[in-house]
């Protein structure tokens, strides 16, 4: 999943046009690009860990549980930190946290134990959460109010490009030189040494990321005063549960965000294993990883097309249509075999494209003063990325990867129902 979390703040339209703020905006676009890749490279780590540590599908999908749990735990503290130190200094803090988390991958590699990689991913997720809490409001505020949404859409394109390139390249780097040694044939000492040797490439890759994050942090620190006139609002959590329970539309939307992120991440997390299965395409991991890049690349294409379609068709009906097509593609993939089974699942990425922003806008439709708090509720629902992939893994362990597609099908069915609901109830009344 490669989408930002909105901070609990309405965008402040200062119309600033000085050189420093323009440079900060360019740097923020670069952050969208980088974080898109860093977030979704987990999809490549999962098959690597599964083979290296001889994990079940459930155990391998704990990578996403460790990473996405950070969104629920750190979002509110991140918002409060931003309200105290400001946006740009918050970016610096986020980069430093990511750099420190990346350094944890090296001792995790030398330990040869899966648990320490999960710890490193959890900390990494905390740093990314801090950055993403700030990215939307900063992008919206840096420029003219009437071009705010186009700036955010443009930034999202950088995010998608980053995902595609990072997964395409990361598949070759992390999976391309995997050993042909069968870990099950090794003695305990030899197995430990093998795991350390094989996981060292992961540690080295993240050391490179740490260096890049420190350099970027230094650049942002140079412009740390650029947005001092735009303080982040403090995060208000009081009454969030009451608001959720009093707004069925919002509650339904939050459930759909949970399901959407969970389904998208579950498919992405297991697609390499799915494409490598003899029932489908029997691909080696590096080749399957490159097709995984197309799954996420479909979101880029879909967003471009969806921008036009959303101007022509009712958003609720378009959401219903896209979710229905996703259900059909999952169903065809599950009952077929060979290239048909593989490509129908890859194409699901195209129809994931409009779901997040459409669900988000429909869920907050009709809200006024409650919109920032509703936004925070919806963003917390991104934690679906932590829970749905392990559930997918449990079903896959019990009945196979094809059977596990029932999990995203159930998620898309809920989203389709919300699209139908929203189309029949166009505007929620504001209190």
C-alpha cells in the first residue's frame, strides 16, 4: 500500500511562493517517491524470509503485521509531535527514525533470527508514519488553494512510480542471487551460518537506505524554518468513538478502508508465492517479483484513468463497479490455472487504484467541522494492512493460496456494498 495519512488538520492556504517553500515542495515530492518504495518493498522481503527461515504463509505475513501496526500506534503521537516541532523538523525526525531502524537490519541479519527483522520493521514503520502524517497537509499548503488537489494527485504519481521501481529493482537485488541450498538439509550450525550469509544482503541494502535518509534529513534541516508560519494543529482524540458510532456512513467507510488496505496488501504480499506456484505460472522469485511490480504499477495507471472517470460517473457507482471487477478477477484466478490465474490476479492492482481516495471522500461527505477528526479515524483504519495479510496466510496454510483468495474477495464485497450504499445516499447530513 502506498498512500499517505492525512494529519488532523485542514490545509492552510498561505499562498507562499518564496524559493524556500518551493524547494520544500520539490523535496516532499521526492519523499513520496522514496516512501512508496520503502513501504512496499516488504512484498519482496516476505518470500525471502519465508524461504530463509522456513516459515508458513501466516508467519511470513507477520512482516506486514509488524509494519502496519505502527500506523495505529504511532499516528496520534506523530501528530502531537508535529504540533510541537512543526512540519519540516518533523520530517527530519522521521528520516532519522527510519535511518536508525534501517541500521537495525544489520544486527538482525547477523543474529539469523526472524524476530529481529520484525522488530526493525516495526520501528521503520514508526518513522514512516511520522513522515506520512505530515505529507498531505504540507503538500496541500504549499501553493495556491485552487491547485491544492492537483498538487496532491501529482505527488501520488511520484509515490506510485517509487513503488514500481523499488519493487522491480528490489526483486533483482534481494531475490536474484538467492542460494540454491536447501535449508532443510543443513545441520543446526550450518543452517545458522547460511541464514546469516543470506540475510546479509538485506542488512546491506538497508544500510544504504540509512545513509540516504541521513543525507535527506540534512537537506531538510537546512530548510527547517521554511514552514514555521504553518503550525500543525494538535490532535484531538476526544469524542472520536462517539463520532464513529453516530455516523454510520463514516463507520462503514472506516471498515472499507480497513478492508481495502488489507486486501491490497494481502495480494501484494503473497503474489510472488502465488506466481511461483506450479498451479499458476511456476516462476522463479526474481521473475515473479518483476510481475509484482506490474500489480502495483496498475495502481498508477488506474489513478490516471480514474481521475477522468470520477468526473463522468457517480463515485459510489464507480467504486461498486471497480470492487465488483476485483471480485470477479479474484474468482477467476482462484478457479483457473496457468497464465490466466496469474494475470487475473495481477490486474486486480488496476482496480484497486481509485478505492482509497473514493472511499475516503464518500465516508466524509457531508461532514464539516468533524471532517478532520473523521479523517484521523479513517487513517487509523489503515491498520487493516496488519491484520488481513496474516488472515490470508492462515487460510493459505490450511487450504492453499487459491483458497486464500476468499479473504480479499470478502474485503472487496464489503467495499462494493459501501459503493452501493453511497450511491443511494449521495450526501450525509452534517450535524
